C-alpha cells in the first residue's frame, strides 16, 4: 500500500497535476458559493475541455470541483443564509445563528477544519478499501454486474427523487437515449436515422451541458424577477477570528469524527451522497448532544458534524466508481463519462492495468483537501465578493461557455443545436418536475447494463435464471426488489394496522352501547 | 397530462424502432431486445401517469393558478432560446468573433438590461478570453467566417 501511495503522489505532485488540482478546488469553491450553479453543471461544461487533457489531469480537476463545492457552499450558508449547495442547507440552521451572534468566524473555521479532517479520513479509508474491493469486483461476472447496476439505478431513483414514477420514467428515457448509436455487443447501428453524427451515439458532454447547464439557466432565467437580495452578516476580518478555541474543539471533535464515518458510509451508497449525509449527521448530533438547548440557536456541533459528513461523503462516492466502475450519483456518472472520453474504463481492471491513474486520483484528494483548507481560511472575503456579481451577467457567460464548449467537441455547429434542444428539454423537465439526474445516470450506465445483461443471457442460452443462481446476483436483486416494493409493503402494513384499529374502535363502541 | 402523452408517444416510437430490429434469435437476445424492454417500461408508466392525470382533472383538483405560473417568465426563456438558435445559425457563416460579440451584446444589453459600459466590458473580455482559451490554449479551430482573410 505504501508503494502505491508513493507512486500515486509521484503522479499527483507533478506540476501539471498540482495546477489542475488547484484549478478544480478553486472552481469548485466558486461554484459552491454560487447558488443555482452546482458541481454537476460545472463539470458538464468543463467536460469539453478535458478532451484536450490527459485522463489523470482531467479526473483530478473534475474531482476537485466536486469536493471543493462542498466547502464553498458553507460560506454562503453561514454569512448570507443562502445554502450554496443542497448539502449545506442544514448548515444554515446553526451556522447563520452563530454568525448573528458574532461567531461567523468560528462557524466558518470549524467547518473548514472539520471538512479537511473528514475529507482526509475519507480519503484514507478509500485508500484502504479500494484494493480489496477491486479484488472482490474481479469475481464479478456479467450477471453480478447487471444486478449491481440495476441496484445502483434503483437506489438513485428511490433515495434521491421526490416522485418515484417520474424518476423511473426519466431513468428509462436515459436508457433509451443511451441506445442510440452502435449496439455494444454486435456493433449494429440503432436509431441513427441514417445520420453519420449519431453513429457514435449522443455525446455525453452535449447531453450534460444541455440538461444541467442550459436547462438550469433557462429555469433560473424564468425566475429572475423573483430573486430576493440575501441577508448579510459581518464577514470575519482576520485569520484569528476564524480559528476555533479550545471549547469549540472540545464540542466539535466527536461530531467531526462521527460525521466523517457516517458521511463516508452514506457516500458509498448510490443515491446517498453529501445531501443525505449532512442531514443524517445533523439528526445524529441533535440526538447525542450534551447541549440540546443550543440546537436551533447556534450549536457548533450542528455545523461541525454535517460539514464533516458532506465532505466525507464526497470521498465515499469514489469507492463504487474506482473499484467497481459504477457511479453512485450524477457527478460520478459524469466522471465515468470523462474516463470513457479518454478510453479508460473505471473499475477493478483500472487498478491492475493503470495503477498510476488510480492512485494518482486518490492521492490528489489528499492534496486537494489541503489546498481547500488553505484557500478557504484566508480567502473567504474574496469568495463572498463573487456572490455580488449579478446573476444576469453570470447566466449569460455560462450560456456563452456552453455554446463554445459544445462546438469545440467535434468542431461541428450541429452539436450546438443538439445542446440547445437538450437544454429546452431540461427546462421543460424541471417545469413538469421531472428530475434530470436519473436520466443522466441511466444514459451513462445504460450501454454497460445492456452489455452485461445480454452477455449473461448469451452465457446461459437465453435462460434468465442465471441472475438467481449466482448468489451475489441473487442477493443484489433481493435488495433491489425490497426497495422497489417497499412503498407498496408500507402501504399494506399501514392499511392492515388501520383495519385492526378500526375493528378495536368498533368493538369498544359496541361494548359501550 | 401532456408530459405523460409526450412520454407515451416517445415510448411507442422506441418500441416501433426496436421491433424493426431483430429482438431475439435462437438462444440470444439481439440488438432490439434492450430497447424493447425499455419501451415497455416507458409505455406502461406513461399510461399509468396519464390515467392518474385524467382522474385528477376529473376530480377537479387542478388549481387555475398553475396555468398562469406556467406562462409567467416564458418570454425570457424564449428570448434565450431564440438568441442561442441565432448563434448556431450564424456561427459558421459570420465566424466566432462577430457572432459572439453580437450575441453577448444583445443578451447583456437587451435581455439582461445591463449598461453599455458593462455590456462592452464583459462582452469584449468574454470574447477575448474565450478566443484565447480555445484557439491558443486548447487549439480548437473556431470558425473565422467573414474575418477569414484577416485572421
């Protein structure tokens, strides 16, 4: 393991990769500060740039944007009562209260240090877990992969979506869009309508920029007039104001530890991730605190725990990506796309065949967490200034970047038209409350899912029992079925309980008569 | 209701396309198998949603305010879309520099109501940065269009 880390640091500490790591962390923090523009849209826009970079540098930069955004979202949550990211919503509750009591510096400081500790713990666990998990994944054949991808899709749909039927529909549409182009098994052309451009399928970067970049901008453009000006508290002036004191550390260390472990475990789960981790950590700290009277009024545990959890979850999300090649959320799905742009398939074989890429990415996360601590502690005033840039200007610039970015993929202006169409689709989807995340995830893993499904059936001469006879596959399918049928089961249990209660009430009423 | 109908139509289209391919041969699923499976899921769920929507309409639970909310702000969205489509239409003919300057000028001044100073500063800075980044750093040959003989 030490040899692997040394090799990894050799890759990540190169001047080029340090620059890209810094760029990713800086951009991620900026993106985290800006409400409405998340890491998904930013990564989607920057995918086109990564065509020109090597695979390690691309993933290092894009990963930096992802975990950097968790830091950035905290700044606006504490100072402006605006959560920069969904995963920092819960920080508003305690963080803004602390800021109103003149403790903004302590809130930001403990969030930055807690995030650094949690991110580092998460990366250490990732370094330890990745090799044995990759070994286990080598035992996975097509049936196991099919069931695992099905479970992953199901969890993303059930855990991360408001309307399950709409999310399933979007997942199915994503799978359908993934079918365009060459069949992954027999290379037969499908749904290309004779177009040469569609032979390679719909470009993932175009779809991502359209749905998440342009779609989001159109949706925000519609709501432009109703945007209210943010609350504001005094920004910390000196570094000293940002340093937590002994009492703050005493109250925060255990929440940071718990948040790190909880966040990492929830980050591994498809559909889990930073948002659920931060809420779960807040709920846990509220239950375990020795100072329950402080919660809702500026409890530092309510900042330390969730902020640690969301950063640890960002590390945890890399586990299924790097070891199994399965994305656990939309950002990871975009990273799968970035890998594929460079002809690299993430997963257990990457560890064996391209260990320098694998360990380079993991070690860059150690470096990234240090860069983020250095960036966030003294540069808070700069990041707060960014939110003063009128959204009107930002939205125009984002559209402009997307337009050039779309053209630059194949030097073809038809890609711009496709992106605009997907952008309009993304806007309409948001209006009708259909989430684009399941669509994107399904689009990216669709070809992999189809390949392993058909290979499994070919192996068993068309007999679907192969998915049950394999113990790993059967176990994964059982968990999937539990999630699929759990709403129905809950309804049944509730209606049975209601029927029993009604019977009891009728009985006591008749006895009273 | 309309979204369910659109998805139902999409599902039927995919099913039609899938059946024109070979679905199964002997013991093997063929290239039409997976698309047909997906199409069945889309059609079934869309029908379910459609039935639910129709039941909702019939029970008169729809609030009239929802329609007004749908149209408010649509003008800005359409403006953005039209300007982006014009960018696409002009890019190859007029070239990156001219098209981008025009696009940013109209977007910032007309759509987002910025001052001429802001429009000129942001617009020129954005075009210059975009040109430098894509042409010199990333070596992407952006179209020269009408300025081909000068660049």
